[in-house]
C-alpha cells in the first residue's frame, strides 16, 4: 500500500509525541461536556465470542471508568452465521450505525466510505503513530489514497502446540522450529490409531487449516496488489494434497470425527498430539489443559523458499462518518490503540495489543501454561493477512468447497479445482471490482 506520509510536526508536536505514553489525554472536557456542550453518548459495536467477548467488554469497562463524563453503550455482536455482517452492512447503509465500529484491514477498503478519515485527528494530536503502535500494525489501516480509516486494536498469529506426554508415549521426537509441513505430516501419522472415543490423532482439525493449505507449500491465493488470482497453482494443489492425506490417513480427524468432539477438546483430552494454536485462544486452552499433561509450542512449520508460513488476523476500530459524537469516538479510538495501558492489558488476553509499550513488555512477558506470548511476537514477521477475510469472504466460501471436496469427498486437487475454480474466480473478480 502507498501510505500517506504525515506532514512534519513542529517542536510542540514533537514534545507532545515524546510525552505520549499509553495513558494519554482525551478530547472531551473532564467536566462531562463536549466541546460543543452537553454530555456525549458513545455507541460502540464490537464482535467476539468466549474469551474475545470477555476481553472486549473488559476493555470498554476500563474506558468507562477512565471517562465517567462519557455515556457508553457497548454491544458485542457474534460473527457466526454472518450475524455481524448482516447487521453491520444494514446499519451502515441506512446511516444508523454506531459511533465506533470494529473492523478489519482485510476489508481492503470495502466499507471505507462509511469511515471517518482519522488523519486530521492524528495531526491535531501531534503524535507519531509508528512510535506508539506495535511495529507494522498501523500500516494496513491506511488506504492507497492516504486515508487513515481506522486505528488498530490487536493482531493474532498461530503457533504449533504439542502434547509432550503423547509424543513421549508414541516415541516421536518433539517438534522443532526447523520443522517443515512435510515433517509435521510424517510425525502426525505416527499417532493415528484406535476407533471412536478411543481414537488418537496427530493433529486437530482446525478452521485455520483451509487457509494454511494455501501457503504451506509456498502457494498464494492472489498477488500482493490483489489484482491477480493465483490459487490454481501446483503449490496450492500440493498443500491440498498434504491436508487431504492427513485426513485420509486418519492423522487428522475427518469431518464426522471433528464434529463429534470439538478441536480444543481433542487436544485437551489427550486425543490429538498437536494443535494449531491462535493467540486469541491460548488462555482458554491453557486453562482447560491445566495439569493434565505437559505441553509446549514451537513456531509454525517452515515453508519452501522462506515464504510466509503463518496467517495473521488483525482488527481495529473505525469512527463512523454519521457519528454525532466524534470527540468521544476519537478518545476511545486512540486509547484502544495506544493511549491507555489498562485497556491494552485487557486486550492482551486474546491477542497482541497495538499499544507498543504494553506489547513489548506486559504482553511479551505473559505466560499461559508453558506458552510465552513472545512466540507470537516472533511470528508476526512471517505472517500473511487473513487470506479470505472481509472483502474476499465470498471467494473464501468457494475455496471452502474446494477444501471440503479434497478433505471430505476425497477428490483430487485437480478435480476440485476444475469443478470450483470458475466460481471462485468470478467471486474474486467481483470483490476486486468493489
């Protein structure tokens, strides 16, 4: 992306930036009134479930305590079954949306017309965003024309967690940071055995697998400029073959087995030796494993030619253009992103916060079970933004059909591509035109 370069700030701005730590000021008067007079009401929409929902609620509670002069109405809306997409799209189109709305840069500007440009607020604040946000996190929120459409909240990547007790029992060497996906597949097959409730597997069936299959052999869904579809390549087909073979060898649960016992339960109950663990679920898994067995994690397996070997989920908050409470909205946005340490710490329970000082200290030192969050910080450098999120979700639905054709229906990648690629290409081109 071509990022808008902020104008050089004067001495006063530099001093303000240098003084700006996580916990900065606000643009709403502390006597409970806005600049135009009267107490402001701030409506915030977030998404999330389970630990994510708790984290969003905790973060907003911190904000409310810090700003009793702002009346806050916060809703956490589920994303399952497209509930979020439907409610968000309808509200934005009708001009009845909230003041602040959660979003993701993987929308690639699809809804940017509904988002306020935040550059004027940043310039007025006199802050260098790259100095106060975690490295690389602010960049995806700029549009090619320079518009800053949102502020970051957090990012998440994945690691490979493994059950040491199962590896010891089956006589398999522990995973290492040098493993490739072929190493993983070879090891996973050694755990396949048993039937029904007694079945054991090498690795869980995780919803991220369909995306990982695209990159695990060096493939790519589309070009970096988003213009060219690259999914029908030998590298992607090789990735599909690897995962199809994992399922058919029973090293990974098939669809029926995966539905009978959720992925996290397969791991925490000692029925699966490995788990593709996201930063958003580390605390949940650690709590459920408890003292049941010894476990640890290593970075995701390497990809040929040093390609990206991880997938990143990023999210932030935007100010809706129809907001009547933009001072309060900006106060929330900046504090959620970088200017309130306590809000950042609440965010840390489900991901890497965008507040740089907290990310590089408190977050990095957090440990859930044996897993230190530092491993997620390291994983950012080799991660690609969520492939089929946001703008390309319809294309992603077609990709799921290709994935299921291989892993459930046992078709070859060539046959699956021949059947579904035209529909995927059509969905991709339609999204791209927007």
